[in-house]
């Protein structure tokens, strides 16, 4: 059953990565120009992903995966790994940086095995999302002492993917904020 759930999750993630067309979608060769005053996404360096945490009510923590100074981010799919004996994930939701429910798609796999797979993409192809973007928000409850170091972003290339508004893969780096 667990293997079937993982397979379905991967299929859903791949479908989300492929979505974004539509009647007004430009062809694969077209690239939208950034709005006036914004940097050219093609000139931007690697996307810096940052995981941060803050305590909330009654022994619960809010974790946020965000990107810093992003020039253009259209899609992200990946996995957060943790010890399922040490943490209970109470909720997982889109952070809002690629848009809300009317502007974006978000899906996650659940977290019973210590891996939470997620995908978040803008609904309309070619939309530029730039700046400091909140991507994924987790609400967790530790069974003991909380440590941000207990949470990892799976950074091997077959487990995470970021793409820009021209559907080009983006390079990235990962770090954690200091607590």
C-alpha cells in the first residue's frame, strides 16, 4: 500500500510539472518579458531555498520553505524528510508565493513515513513569480525537543525540481535559518 501511495504521488507530481498550458499559453520558445523594473529572470543566479521555523501555540512549530530574491519561479516539486517518530505533521499547505487556489495548484503526499512530497505550480503558464516567495508551510508537533536540523529538503535531482516561467530547470541551493 505504501509503495502504491508513493507511485501515485510521483505521478501526481509529474502531472503538475507538466501542467500550465491553456488557451493563452505561449509556445515553448516564447519567453515573457519581466515587468518594468524587475530583473531579467534569465540573468538570475541559482534560487536560494531557505527552511525556517518559529514556535506557535501549545508546543507546535510552523516551518516555512521559502526562496530568497528569486528572479522567476513557476514550479517547484520536492520532498521534505524527517523522523516520523520524532515529529507529527499536523498540516501542509502552499505558502502563497506562487499564488493562492485561484492562481496555483498545490498537492502533498501526507507524511506517515517521514517523507512529505509536494508540488506547487502557478496555474497560468508564463506568470512571473519573483522576490522572496513563501513556498511550503508545515505545522508540526515534536514528540520531544524541536530542532530545525531534523528537517531536510531532498536535494538529489530526481527528488526536487524547480522551473521558471519558460519551463527551464533552475539551479538552487538549500539552507536553514538560524534559530
